[in-house]
């Protein structure tokens, strides 16, 4: 089983319920086992900013899916929960990104691991730091990347 970190985000509908449903759907596969879940964090959108705020979360899973199969599983969960890809960085019911897959690296059109710019985004770093502060990627720990990242408005939601 491989250790993997996923980032989940939603800015449409009942955002927290969609995150919960995504975790449940991911865990419904016999190939995926949820290990840890961060709190929920509300964040402003990045890129296309004329849209609702996001609720984000990071989860740790173990899986025997290879990276491409895990990506396919994540995309299927997104589709099942109503994700329609109309524009890059646009509104979405659910977004599931593979952040880290053990020590595996990839840079293809379909899959880049570690996830691009995750070391710059507090909406990823803060929840990842909550559940795995000593995780090393791109040469530094999550805790160290968080100190170097630009301050962004990330608010913990108490649920």
C-alpha cells in the first residue's frame, strides 16, 4: 500500500457535504483506505476570482492503485458528484487533486506529482501541515514550506 495525500475543494452547493461525499466515495473502493483528514478551511478563489469561496481539505490515504489508476478513480468521483469542467479554475462541485504519492514524481500532461505550486498555496499547506507537518516534498518539510509561502486568507471552519 502506498501513502498518498489528496487535496479536496468545493465552491458550489453544500461545500462541506460535497467534501464528505467525496471522501466517502473515495473510501468506497477496496483499493483506497482513508487514514487521516484535516479540518475544513474556507479560502478565497485563486486565478478566476469572480466566484464563491472554496472549502478545502487534505486527506491522507493508503492505496494499491498506481498513480494513473488513482487519478482515474478521483476523476470518476468528481463526475459522480456533478463536476463539469467548463473553464480552468472555474466554479466546481468538487475538485480532487493528487498532491503526493509516496516518493513518486511525474510530469505529464495528465498528471504532475508533486502537484504544481502546492508549495506556494496555503489552502494546501495549512491542512497538510495539520495532518502531516513533517512530510518532505521538493526538498523541504510541509512546515518549512508553510513558513516560506505568501500569506493567504485561509480560515478554519469548526465542524
